[in-house]
């Protein structure tokens, strides 16, 4: 496993970092986001959407579990927080094996449905505006994506 840590000092910096990362993604890529409430998962997802050319406003899909957006390639934004203690399959494989980019908040709650090949981003709170992002790549492609990040 290849890991890299990057700290951001503002929400805007987290968005910029995700936006930069998104430009190196390819159809079918799955990104999993872990981190406490308010860590910055949705903020990071907004940056991914921006980098993929999504024009609609991206808001948290906590109540719908998944929201689909049109960009240069489709963007699937999921928040599976409500599936903790549930093994409901909302059709994950369609999203994970499709032609879009999937970003999953609280991914640890659907561990059994996640593809092996994915990029995990763990966000931890340092102080009010500082976050530590740990990128863990399990494939050559994601290793490359992570290495391209300037931080
Ligand atoms: N460096 C930073 N990176 C990201 N967000 C930051 C940073 N500094 C401050 N923030 C703020 O922290 C909050 C992060 O909220 P966000 O909704 O992205 O978290 P979340 O992890 O998705 O929470 P939830 O678990 O409720 O879905 C926002 O209000 C954002 O402005
Ligand atoms: Mg969120």
C-alpha cells in the first residue's frame, strides 16, 4: 500500500487539492472517504466534482445516499452514513463498475461492497481550519494519481 499525507489549511485548499486530483481520474475510478463528522468529506467531494466539470451545485447526499451529476464523465456522490448497521445493497456494483467516478463518504460502512481497487482518503481534524489527508493507493494507477499531487 502506497500512502501520502497532505495537510490543508482551509476548506478552499481542500477543494483545490481534490480538483487537481480529479483531473487524473479515469472512468470507473472509486474514491472512498473516511473521517469524522465535519472532517471535510463533502468539501473534498465538491472539489472532485469541480475538477470533473460538474456545473450543478454539489450538496451532501446524506438523505438520498446517492446523487448523480453530469460532468465530462458522470459523477456519483454517495454518503452511506445511514447504512451503518445495515447490509442493504442500493445497487453499488452499477456505480462502481460504471463509466463514472464514484466518491463514497463513510465508505467503511459498506466495506463488503467496495471494489478492491480504490483510492482511500482519510481526513482528520487538526484544528478549526487544518485537516490532515492521508491518501492510500492500492493500485499502480492510484499510486500515480497520488504522486502527481503537489500538496
Ligand atoms: N482545511 C479544511 N478542509 C476542509 N474543510 C474545512 C477545512 N477547514 C475548515 N473546514 C470546514 O469544515 C467543514 C467540513 O464539512 P463537510 O461537510 O465537508 O464535512 P463532512 O466530513 O462531509 O461531514 P459529514 O460527516 O457530516 O458528512 C466545513 O464547514 C468546512 O468549511
Ligand atoms: Mg459529508
